[in-house]
């Protein structure tokens, strides 16, 4: 059984309004349901996802921009009345669907956290202690990213004690990826992941970067895609 860590960006990708969901994230959820892997999610990521979903996916602004265009297009006679009606109908449908999806965000997040193959874990004292220790390193992380990192590292250690030989981490946040924008390894992050045998992917497909022969224990684990 593969054990894969995900965090807030995955939760948002799965729980966003319908047309904003990311297929690769949903595919990972389906793979967990088929018992191909177990997804480990810090509980704080479930809580944190509510804000970006509620703020980022409001449809009113983008819909109003299109309505303003329709007004201009009607005056300039570059759109037919029939086409304007169709566009306005679609906009109304979109706004209605997004409002309905956002209104049940708590239900959606609960359903996601209880889905088959998804293991939500709470922050422990050991994670808080490591989070504090990470403050004295030169990682340069924001507090929330630091908390996520500590949670993943400690939970990986716990899984190792339970007999899991290695874990994986789907991380789209550049700050927590152990490589920079030039695909060079970040030594401190690389060492933290390597020590706990965590391979980091930069996608939800578990494809990139590919593991190299001899990992874990090398010096380039998690190198950029």
C-alpha cells in the first residue's frame, strides 16, 4: 500500500465548486477509494481550505465582467439578442451552481475527510515541538507552511514505526518543494525529507519527479522535475 501525504492545495482542488475542481486531484481521491493508496491529510489543511474556497471561487466578479461586455456588445450590435439571452442564461446557471456549492462547503469538507482511503490526522505535541525547532532553521517558511511541514515529517516517522518503509508527498506549493525554480535541490528541505524517506512529487499524478535508483538515502531526493 502506498502512503501519500497531501495538504491544503489538494483539499481545495477537490472541494472547490464543480467547474473549478482539478481532475488530477479527484483522480488521486478515486485511487484511494480503490485502495491503491492511502491519503494522509493534516486536519489543519481541512480547516484552512475553507477560506480560499470561499474567497477565491466567488463567481460574481467574473460574471459581472461578462455582463458588462454584453451591454457593450448589444450597443455595438456585435451580438444578436438571441445569443445575449443564451450567454445570460449560462451566467445565471453558473452563479447559481457556485452559490449552491459554496453554501454546502462544510458538508463537502466533512465528506472529503470521511472518504474511503483518506486518513485525516490531528496535530500532536511532537508536531508542535518540531514546528518550533524548524523556526530556528533557515528554511524561511511562513508559519502555516512550517506547521504543515512539521505535521508531515512527524506523521511519516509514525508510519515508519508502524512498518511503512517510505512515504510520498504531493506538494504544489513551491515553498515546501525540496527544489527551487531552477530545479536545484534545496539542501535543508531535501535532508529533512530524505531522513524520513519521503519522496516529494510536484503534481497530483505521482509522476514528477520520478524516483531514481537507490533512493532513499541519496543526496538529490526530491530534485526538481
